[in-house]
C-alpha cells in the first residue's frame, strides 16, 4: 500500500528491486506483488505451493525492505524521532540497524538477510513441491486460561504424545506470547489442545506464515 501512496517508500522498494535483480538474480517486487509458486534463479529452482513468498529467504528480504520503506514513509510524514531507543528481534535486528540507524546500507542489508534466510532454508529437507514438514506458530496461553508453566508443560506433552519435534523457540511475553516451532502434525495437535481449553473469543494459537523451518 505504501508503494502506491508514498513517494519515499516507493523509492526504497524500487532501489531494493534494482539490487535484487542485479546482485541476487530475482525481482523482489515480482515476488511480493505476484508471489509465484515457482521461481528460478540461475540453476536453482524455488517452489512453494502457495507462493515463494512463503519461503523464509524471500519472506525475510521482503520484511527487511518493508521496514526500510515504512521508516522512509515515517520520515516523509515528519514523524520520525531520531533519538528514540531502537531495537529489533530476529530479522528485526537488521531492520533496526539498517532502517532506523542507517548503520547498514539497504543493499547490504538485503544481501545479508538473503544469505541468512537461504542458510535457514537449505538446512531443511523439502518435497518436490518445496514444502517442508515444519511450521511456526505463536501461542497465547492466557487465552486458554493457562500460565507460563502450564504452557511449557502442554508443549512438552504434545511433543511426547505425537512423538514429534515441538519446541518453544522464543519467549516473547511471559504467559502471553511464545513462538513455537516443530512438526506440522504436532503444531496441529497443539492448536487443537489450546482450542479445547479456550476461555476467550481470541485464538490461543496463530500460525506464522512464511516460516517453514524448525527454529527461530
């Protein structure tokens, strides 16, 4: 949306697209706007049944560019606070350093994030359609009437019951939001268990799109 409404944001996306075309061999604008199910870069083919934007290397690049475009828009609107405390988590660390502090140029940020995502992607086996056996979700225990300890116990129990890999990989907010990754069947069982204990209209489990690797 900002690409259409903000000149500053559009300039960031166009600059990023020029870099991905020249240095990485693909158009990030095409990936974001069209989300093709198959993309060939050099001798390597990338596939995903619902679009390559769901492959972590493309997801992370798109997120890092979006952050830069958002900050450019904030500056364009005169809302940027230069002395505000800046921090970021996971790929957000690169966004904080690149988009807000300007420590890493846009092009270098994209290249580093691409290589980071590519390494994550290549560590996981995939079928002929590009699908892995893994996914990531966010659990919100308080919406299932559970505390921190109960949430940890539930994840451990589901892992044992399904005999599958399942693990809390990041504690975002104690008792309220944890990132959980693992085998899709185990995550589905976890979702069902949380739904059965729901005490709120809000979901206690939400799948995170674009992450199909078993780590954070």
